[in-house]
C-alpha cells in the first residue's frame, strides 16, 4: 500500500513539473511574440516617427509641398 501511495505521489509530481515546464515555455514564446511585434512596429521603414514635409509627389503624398500651402483668398 505504501508503495502505491509513493508511486501516485511521484506521478502527480511528474505531471505538475511537466505542467509548470509547459506553462513556462508558453510564456517565453508569448514574450518572444510581443517583443518581435514591438520591434517590428518601431522599425523605421514601418512608420515615420517625425513629421516630414514631402519634397514632391510620391506614393503617399501625390501633391508634394503644394498640398500644405495656405490659400489666403
């Protein structure tokens, strides 16, 4: 009987250790995804972090500097 209880305790400990290890690996994977997403969003090619007046027509601003002129009339 005592051997059966010891075996059951060892099985429960093994399941608990495997559950903790799986949870830890899942958390590390989630941290990696969040870090990679943060680095991607801060990449200079993804977004302009400062205000740039375009010099001429390009893909995003078709009218160049003339689009920012003030019409006083």
